[in-house]
């Protein structure tokens, strides 16, 4: 563990390679964010279906919610296909 911590400190504070610093910090953010998310939302039950309430935001019709979800999926697919070209 000490070796990893030493190499972490070397990359962050000693080396002048910006790309390595960005890679290290972005990896830390990606690695820590699921844990933070889990801590923030654990124990919260979102109502849905017949148990839905307006206290969780404005009610959205099912067809509109489905359309918005599918629209996002399609736009993500198309943008990833364009990025690979």
C-alpha cells in the first residue's frame, strides 16, 4: 500500500507531466463517485407507479417519459457512432 501511495504522491506533486496528473485525478474521481453516490442515496425509496406522488417533482405522463428516455438513448448511440468515424 505504501508503494502505491508513494507513486501517487510522485505523480501528483513531483513529476511535471500534466497528462499523468489528469489521468490520475480523473481516475480518482471516477473511482470515488460511485461510493459517494451510494452513501447519498442509500435508504431513499423513490415512489413509482400507483405510489407516485407530486412531492418527488412534477408528474410526467408515461408516454412522454418513455419518449425522453428513448430519445436520449438514440442520441447517445448516434453521437458515439459519429465520434468513431
